C-alpha cells in the first residue's frame, strides 16, 4: 500500500491511527467536523492524552487536518473512526456514521478502500454503510473496496498499543480483505483476517460484552458482600490465586468509557431484530448501570454512621474520569454519582488532576478542604491516599486502593 491515507474522526481512535500511518511514511489527510479540533491539530497541539504534541510535530508535512471531505478524493484509503453512541433510550445512534458515509459518497473515487472502525452491531457495514457509499454511483466490492476493522484502543494504556495489538479485519470480498490487510500491515505487527465484516463487528462486541458480564458479576457480588459483611476484595484476590478456570475482575462504581457501557446495548438491540432477547447480556448492562445508585446509598449509610445526613454534607469526589491516568469523561460513573448526591442535597466538590473543570456542573477541581466525606471513584497514579485518609473525617473507597491502610474513618466497597 502506497500513497495517501485519509482518517475520518480525529479522536481517541483516529488520531493515533493518523500518527501511526505518518510514522510509517504515509501522507495522512485527517477530517474532523469540529473546527476547533482541526485548528488545534493544525498548530500541532494534541487534544488527547495518548498522542503527545511531540508526536504531532514529528508528523510534519505528512499530516494535514481539515474539515473538508473533498480532500479525501485524492487518497488511496479512508479509515472511518467516528463515534457510535447510544440515544437517551439506550438504542444505537448511527447519526455520526450516517453523516460520514453520506459525505464520503460525495467524494468517493473508483479503486479506493474504505474501512469502518467505529464499534457497531453486526450487519452495519454491509446493510447501512455500504448503501450510503453507493450513493456515489460506485458499487461496493466492485468499484471500491470496503472492510470493517474494529478499533481496540484502550486510552492511557502503554503496554498494548496499535502496533502490538492484533488487528481484526473483515472484508466485503476477498479483494476488499486483501487491500485492508495490506493497509494495516503498515502499522500493526499482526493482522487477523476473518471471513466477513459481520464476523469482525461481532468480534468487537463479544470482547466488550465478555468484560461487561464479568464486571457485572463481581459488582453484584460486591453488593452481596456488603450485606454479608465480607471483604469482596479479599475474596476476589483469593479466587485469583487459582491458576486455571478463573479470571480476575474488580468491582467498582460502574463502567465508563467509549465501549463497555455501550456495546452490550448495540448487540441486544440487534438481537431483537432477530426475535431474540439477549437476557444475560442485557442484565449485565442493567447491573452495571445501577452501581452508581448503590454507591450513593453506601455513601449515605457511611455518613449516617458518622451522625450526618447526606443533605447539607460536604462530599468530595476524588477522580471523575472513567479510568486512571486519563481525563476521559465518557460515560463516567462519577458524573452520575455527583448528580445523584446533589439531588439529595449534598454540597459536592471534586478533585481530579486530569480534569481541571466540569463546566456542565459548574465545578473546578480542588483538593478536598474540610469535607464531611471523601469518595474515591477513580484513583489516578500518584494519588496521595495516606493524606486523604489522614485529613478526612470519612473516606469511602469504591476502588479498593486503600487496602493497605487501616483506619477507623475508612469504608471500602
């Protein structure tokens, strides 16, 4: 594969791809509908943690960010990495994907390769995306090549990257697959070919449904352990000593990020179109969605034990991003916990060195000063746990990070 490569969507998935292809010596045209993102990238300033300003500077003239789809007419391959969120009714929202497909149809050229990376339900590439692109007058699999390759980005992770994480690829035809494998061979050590886009689409959903189900299982166990007076962390660690037949998952305040809270609902929605209820999968999603409510109830009980009501208490949330080491707020359970506490009359503040401001909530990050209760929702690296416990009359830990500390003012999930 030689020549120019286009990337649609310059976020957590698209921008690392752009860097990787540029580092492989290819010229990259990056398209994003957010003019502020394009302006920032044009100045070689990154808006995501996984890509440094130095990496952008290293790309030099090989990277051209723009808001104009027309500039994709001269590339050899286009990778689409736009968001696929849920609607308020927890159903797939394909509007960003539809918009990108419609725009691409206006500039699509014969012989080009288009690869969809956005996580979605099986059948999307063939049944929804291909017809959009074929509005160009070109036929998928004949006049242009089409494939699906699910992103496997874990923001903030450094041990597994785009380069050393196996890449799943499914093409509409054998030639589509060959072209897509050739593309990803430039930036991935291993490319795993599957028989079609549907298999690739379902592979991604299976990966995240697997995690969702197991996290739901251990979260439900945590609630049971709370009632039984058993340390769930000790139980999980003890079970993990078994060298076979068990994989350790940790309980917590709920799931966040761009995939885990969303993907089970994509699969459940698609299954209903085949007259099947994926009850197991849907139940896991419901259990994980309920965890912030349990956490707020647990905070209320902890305050009550200290002879304080939730209403009027100063509650400091420590860590509001969805995972340690990043400032990503997508689907973060901390945001739900803050809103629920406010509804009960708590005076809520937060501290997160990766998130300086929550403008929608009118809050700025600040170290807890004279709180009635500190709640650890996300434990970032270098968080001073000893200081938190020492300076706070009450600490509620939903991540199990204080297990090495014994103190009468400390409560763990």
